[in-house]
C-alpha cells in the first residue's frame, strides 16, 4: 500500500518503531477513555488508531525481515503504551474523589481545602488508636496535585487515596 | 497490501523453510488447534494484565509486558494466522483469545501489584470487624452512619490487591451479614501498617 516502506536500510526499523508508537499511544488513550466513559474521545481515538493500523502497520508487517525490525516493532508497541498513558495523564480529563484520613488535623485540612476553593466534607471515624477525621473532596483530575500539596502542608502524615468518579448530579467544582 | 497478504508475507518470513518460528506446522493437524489455543491464551493473558496496569498508571510494568507481548505475538502467534482457514484452528484461536482474557484477570487479582479499598457495611458488628482487621495488622477506619435499623457502621480498609480475598474472609468471619464492596483506589500519601 505504501511504497516508501520498501526503502531498505536502518530507516525501516525507525519507521516501524514510530508507527507502532503512534498506533499504541492512540490505543492506550482509547482504553482509558472507554473506562472513564468518554464516548466521543473514545470514538475519535479508535477511528484514527484503526486507520493507522490498517494503512501503515499492515504494510510494515510484510517487511519484518530482520531481528532489528522485530525489536523495533515490540519496542514501539511497549513505548506507545507508555506514551499513551503519559498523554492521558497530562490531559487529565475527568474527576477524582479524594479521601483524606488524619488523626489530628482533619478540621484544619478541611478548612485549607475550602480556602483553596474546593468543597470538602468532613466525617468522623474511629481508627486503631482512637478518633480520626475522614475528609472527602471531589475535584477535577487536573487539580489533584494541588489539593495533595495543600493537605501535605498541614499534615504530612495524612493518608490520602484517590479514585475516579463520574458526577451524576450537582456538586461544587472549582473551575 | 491487503491485511491477508501482509500476514502471508509475515508467515513466509517466519517460515523460511516451510516452518513457523517454533515449528508449529509440523504438529499433527489434530493437535494444531490446541497449540494455537495455548499460544493465543498466553498472548491475551499478558495483554489483559498489561491493560489493568495501564489503568493503574504503572509505566515500567506496562513497557516490559508490552515488549514481551508484541515479541511473542510476532514470533509465535502471527505464524499460525495463515492456518486459520481451518475451522478447528479458528475455534482454537477464538477460544484462546477468550480464555486469555479471563486468565489475565485471574492472574492479576492473585499476583498483581497495587491496593484496593474494601468498604464494609455492618449493621451491628462494625466494631468487631474493625478490631479483627486491626488484629491482623491492617489499617481500618470505622465511620458511623444511619441505616433502616438505626446506627450502622462503615469500615474502610486499604489492602494490597492480593490480600483482598483473605481480608474479605476475615470480615465475613467477624460479621457473616456484612456487605463488602471493593473500590480501585490509588494512594497519594501516608497510610498505616503494622
């Protein structure tokens, strides 16, 4: 299909590597979009991923005539997966739900999080050594690092977890 | 070049003297579907495990398994793609694909890295559940809530994924009627463990 793939020499391995990187980046992005329920993004990344795969990769497959090309193929596949993850992390589409547990400084953490412009809900719980505070807070994924630093400044020992959430109704989201 | 042509060319490369990379076509035709099944299942086990690691954001693991999976696919699995005209071989291929998915999920649950959050809702025995978890050296936080029969407990417990099943058994032993669910979480900082 693409005649320029018949170009011999070391460039073929580089081309195979590059195509697999692009292909797998899109594929990894697509899987992450599917998990987060982002249909439009999943459709577009799926469309371009399969287009690249059919047009380019099949042309390359016939030219896998050396071990270098095989290593380039597998290396491109592996690198593309990681590049896709990095791109998705940078885009940080969606929302995260933070759960912060602190034995002593729960109130101060909730106040600081609110001061920073996010909504926080404080619950009281019981741990192994007495009462603890559980502060929950839903923010855009882009802001997770900022909230984490805010909490860390007040209680470096606080136990923080984050999980993906999808908003269903209302809530307070700092722009 | 069509996909089938490319695959035929790939097979020709893998079978320069009429052999696949690992000599599959020398197998009796009755055994070949099972060999295809095994190769595809191994390939998809790796792929499934890798995808779960992608979601967890574990880049090094994703790179290594991605490299192994792609190399395995092209040396072993791609060699049999030209044999899929035979219905039995096709059935072995498809069953291997499906089985690899399930085995990958199973392997990941038993050997995978990362943690899960167990959320237990107990009507009467929340304190006993939290005490049983603490006795095992696990961190557990009990939160009071209102249920249909008055105050009930929610116990949060963060454990390594491979300990999810034993911990569930521990919770159920403390309260056979407890409602236990698992959430996929990532830890950002802190935490306690004996």
